[in-house]
C-alpha cells in the first residue's frame, strides 16, 4: 500500500506547480484558463514556463478540487 497521495511536481524558473491525480475532478478550469500551460495532449502536460508565474498561480487557484497547487520561487505558497 502507498504511504499517501502521489503529488507530481512541474518546475519552472519562477514557479513550481504540483498535481495530485487522485484529487482531480476534471473540471478543466486549468485547461480552459491557460491551455498553453495545461495541455493533456502534451508530455509533460503541465509546462509552467509557457506563461508568467503570476498567471499560472491565478489559474491554479481556480482548481476546485485542490489537485493543483503552486509554490513561487520566492517562497510564496498557495494555502489550500
């Protein structure tokens, strides 16, 4: 058995986005909000360098399930 949920990290120069697949409810807020960063047809499907850290953080905050989270390089974290 696993010790807990698996959260995968996608690092960019100024932000790291993490994704926990088991929490995702496929509302597609990320894909609709920033398709150049969140593209399920690409690998990796999250490419945070394709937009500003501020814009990525704004879209991540829209995730209704909390599957997506972020941390800025300056240390600011999303509070779930």
